[in-house]
C-alpha cells in the first residue's frame, strides 16, 4: 500500500454565531491509504471512503498492511482514516493540554466542541479541501453514531453509509442505554463462565484478595476490586473474549509475603484500566447519549439496580464499557480531570446529535450490521433506530460480537457495500 498524510485547519467552534474577528482553530489529521495495485494515476480517480473509528477518544487505526475490511475497501476506494479531533496527530486533548484552558468551567466549555456534530463538520470541510463530491463513510461503533449525525445534518455530503455495531438511540435518556447493556453484559458473563468455570473461581479469588491486600499497578495507582472488574471489556468480542482467560490464568504468584498478583498480570491490567492514552473516552463517553438533558453519571446510577455488579458482591460480575465517577478518583491519569468530569455529567443543555425528521426522510443508501449479542450497542435499541431511518437496510447476525470487523472484516464490509449498492435509491427499512 501507499500512504499520504494530510493536515487540515478547522474552527474549534463550527457553530459560533457570526464569523468573529479571529476564531480559534485546531488541526485535524488524516492518513490516506491506497492499494499499490492501483497506479498513482488510477488512485487519483478512485472515490474516497472515510473511516470513522470507535471511541469516543480513539485515534484512527494505524494500518501496517491492508487486511480485513481495509483490504476489501482498497480495491475500490482511497481510504481516508481520520484522527477525530482531540486524538492522534490532531490537536491533542489530554490532562496536560486541558490544563492550559484554565478553570474547570473553561475546560468543560472547550470539551463541548469534541462531539459528533463537530466531527461531522470537520469531515465536510475536509471533503471540500480534497475537492471531493459526496463520499462514502464507514462507521464502526461510535463511528456509526457519527454516521447518523452525518446523515442528520450533512446528508448532501454522502454517497452512501456503512455502519457496524453503531446504531445509536436517537432519543431517550442514557439510563435506557445502560439498563439494556447491563443486562447483556450479565448474560455474557454467564456465557463466559460456562466456558471457563475455573475462571469463576479465579475472579472470586482475585476479588477476595483485593479486599484484603493492597496491590498497585505499575503507574502507582491502586488496583481495587472495581478497577479489576473493568477487565470485562474482553467480553465484548468474538476475537478477544478468550484473551480474558489468558489474562486470568497466571494472575497469582508465590512471593516471600505469600500469594500476590503477578507482575505480568498487573502490567496487562494497567493497559486495560488506565485512561492515560485516551482520557477523552472517560470524559465524553456518556455525553454521546446527551441531548438536551444531563446524563448525571447514568451508568453509576443504573449500576445500583444491578447488585451482581457491585464490587462487594459474593460472585461479582465483570463490567463492560461503562464509565463511573470513581474513575476520576482511582486512575492517576484522570484525577486532575475530576472537576471537569463532574461538570460535564451535570450539563443539561447538550445540543441535539440527530435530526429525526431528516432521518425519516433520508435518501442516502445506508446499510448496518446489528450484532444480536452486542454488549456495547444494544440490539433492541439499534433496531428501533434502524426503523426510524428511511431506506436503512439491516443485516442482523449472531455470528459476530462488537469487534466483528476484527473477526471477518473483509466479508462484513463486502456484504454491507453490496447491500447499499443493490438498493441505491430505494426506500424503507429491511431486516435480513
């Protein structure tokens, strides 16, 4: 493959009234990937496919080679991999850069500009800068949420949209999301421990050990029971769920002080529970469900309705992607961001991320993969959204989990592309 790097200057605030004398700008980075099977001249004639990655707070994928979905896409497209604002080589957003904004209130005001509506506005400026007509987009997970925002507010910029594991609820409170996903995570725990009953005993032993013995991660942060529960993120995929078993199999080691958690285990757990590399995820995760109302630490409140997930439960369950207020007390990387996190959780005037009227009149071909047992993006809520978007075709499958494109991305991409191409210009929502 061949690659090219692109840097774009965009307004921090796309929606400020009036042009202003000197509006603040930030940089958005994107990397272009082209198959070397195409000559340079051929490549310049290829249409663009913009990949919107999961998150929030994740940088664009760094491809070492074309494989999976990117191999399939590169046959017909030039792939544009965005580092969504605040991530990767775009103007960075972390505990150090946020501190330069001043007070927690000023930091919260700055963070308002890092949601899907601003990401879509960036994409439209980039499309114009590249001289492209309407282009194709592929949204995975949170990238699918961004695709729905794109369809809502800038549909003229789109030729077609593909979505995997990313049909966001268009309305309702964040509580609805977590009531659904806690139930799915509980079912996934049951399934996992039926495969590995010995891991049920190991998880119980680790929880009991942490209640009695202080253990510290390599960054100096304490490993508490609730932080350990975050290893349940492994449960969200076909291709990585067995990684949880490999993590747990060498959790303990004998030391002069008795049985302790091994260095290898603690090193791996830190990579799972630390938000040093992507604090934007913890700060804005619940805001992706915020429209005109405060999220108010929704996952934490709904957790109280699910005692099996409490850290003091006798045989506790492992958690999913939920974000809790104690993150900002126990993760050393997030402690400086605690005041701004609470301000964002209390914010009750989030702007709408979707336009139901526009989506009901949609004319852009859209196809979405909905995974029946997805613990992150609930199937039932996804199907409600699908029914509200005119012309959106659904492929519902139990063969994959949230990380489906890592499992068989080439086949998934090919199927969705075939779906949008076969019904371009048609209307109505179709299951299949």
